[in-house]
């Protein structure tokens, strides 16, 4: 399975007025995304495979994306999130059916988990603990244990994330525990440094994940799946952070990632008028064009 298929080397052409593209953008060829990833590896965190979501035949001259396989009765935010996901890997359970996160190299697994954490922390800081909970389960729950395999020896401190989750469940405001939030982020940065990996390959992996998640998140120009919208934002944040650590980063790579992040105008918080799918895919492709080969 190829997780690092390079983006094409030509500029994409968006032939839609105002980037008004819907889920039929899964057939858009400019991204050159890995079909294995789009089909099964990260199939939108519990959504049906992309092949089943293709609603219209490709227009003449278009190539199809062709995935080949793809407390005392009070419900606290974390309890609610756990109930949504269950132990069988539904929803956010990337270790379950349709997902094989545990087989990814450590750097990609860490980037994937970090994206969820970044989304969760952003939502917590924005005063949306009920949305933050599902994302902050990734570093601590058994459902997501496959993502964390081997991270302990790299210095991953799960207790930091347990403290954050406990504070969230207790209803404590993020401002009250900002030192703990910062410590959790710094721990992930330390683990990422020790995990190594090719930053360009990690960013390609994240661009693929963003493309898949964002297509699921948006239906008819509106956010139909807030969780996937938030996941895509978190992956963009992690990609920008990885680029900033590259010693040979092209000058315009970080600028392209910063532009990508502007497509979530309120960060991880859902908005009434989200960026069109085509625009996000185009910018993700622009990031890919700027990565060293």
C-alpha cells in the first residue's frame, strides 16, 4: 500500500465557477491523491468508502478516483464522545472496521493522532468542550490504542492528556488549565522530533487525509459532518508545524500551508459558510507541488 504517492508536477486547473464543487470532486484529477488512502486507509473516520459515495459518473475527460479497497447518570463530554464511538471502531474509531492505522509507520501515525489533538485543543480553547471531547480521546482511549503503539519509548506522556481530558470532563475552562494544554502540545512536538520520518512524506500523507476528510465534511456547500471538518483542520495545523521544522523547506511551502489554514476561518469551530471543497482541494494540491521530491 502506497502512503506517499507524490502529487503531480503540473498546476491544477479548476474549471468550476467560484470553485463550486461538491462531492463529485472525488473525480478531480489535479490532486493525484493516493487511491489507497482515499479508499481505505483513512476512509474519513467511519464514513462509508469513497467508492460508495461517488454519486455521479465522471464527465468526459475526467478520470475517476478508483479506490481499490478502502457520573451518576450525568453524561459528561468525554462520556458522550465514548458513547458515539463505542468500542467497535465506529465514528472516530480508526482502529476498527475500514481502518488500519496500526500498520502505518510511526511518523504518520503520530501525525494522524496529533491532528486530532490539535483539533481538540483548538475547540477546547474556543469554548466548545462538547466538540473537543471526541478528538481528545485519541491519546488516551483503548479504541485508539493502535495509533499510540510504540510512542511511549519516544517519550509520549499519556498522563498529560488524561489531565486535559479530566479537566474538560469537569467543566473547567481552557484558560484555567492553559499550562497543561501547552505541556500536552510540547510533548507531542518532542515525540515528533524523536520519531523522525521524512517531513515531505508526512505532509503528503496529511494532504491526502485532508482531501478525504473535507469531502465528507461538506455537503451542498454546508458542513454536514463537523467532526471531519475539524479533523481536516487539525491535519492542516500539523502539516504546517512539520513544514516549519524542515531544514530544506521551499520558501513558499509554509505560505501555501498558511493559505490552506485560512480556509477554516474560525479554526476548528464550524461555520455557516465553509470554504468550498474544490478550493480546499486546490490549495492542498498547491502544498503538494511545493514539497521537495
